[in-house]
C-alpha cells in the first residue's frame, strides 16, 4: 500500500492534486458539490474541501448515479470529519445499514441504474462534516469483500519480543 500526496509548484504557488474518488467525481469536494446530487441541506465548504449538513432531519442524501456491473464487487468509503448524526452508506438506492464511521463497505453491483452515496439516518445536534468519498471497483477479488466482519479490517496488536544475545537483552 502506498501513501503520499501529489503536489507541485506553479507560479510559486503550491498545488495539491485533488482527492482520487475513483468512480466518484469530485470525491474530495475540491470543486464544491459539482458532480453530486443531493436531497435537502448539503453544502460544500470551499475552504475545507468538505461537504456539510446541519443534520437536523433524516434522509438527507448526497449521491451520484451509476449502473454498476451485475455481480461485480465494489467498495465505498468516506471520512466522517465531525458531527454526531448517524450517516450510512446508500447503496443501490437503499440504506446499507452501515455507518461511514465503521469504515469501508463492500457490496455487489446489480446491473441497474442506481444511486450510490451517503445519507443521514439519525439526526444530530451539531453540523455533520464529511470528506473523501470513494467508490472503487474490485475486479477479481481474492477474498470475500462482502463478508462480515470485513476481511480487510485488521487490528494491529503489538507483540514485544526480546532476544537474549549473550546475556544482553535486545
């Protein structure tokens, strides 16, 4: 796995490449809500490159439309920056029941034009802020990405090991 930022200089100004939402256009909201459809009160924060919602009612949807290949595996993910509402993934026009705070969610395409995105399912008391929505096709998966629990969710537990090197512990 590779981590890093793509950036450069133009006229002495630092330029950072936009977030790669893969299938989602403008998944990092660098261009406001362009490319996104919504129901109700989603807005874009130009300064923060995020999407925001006052989270005062349910069914506040933010989505893009796709016809995903029948039987193919896809993963959706998002970053919940702040807020206390419950925001779930909307997959194939329905609430997946999986909160974006639970991490990425894998599902199977059904070959029909559908809405894919996020939606508020439980209202909050403060504004909810999201960023970095990503939808990715997983061709020829070697593991069951739709399994519960997610096979790629790995918990790291350090294991201290000592070696005795001629009486000197390393």
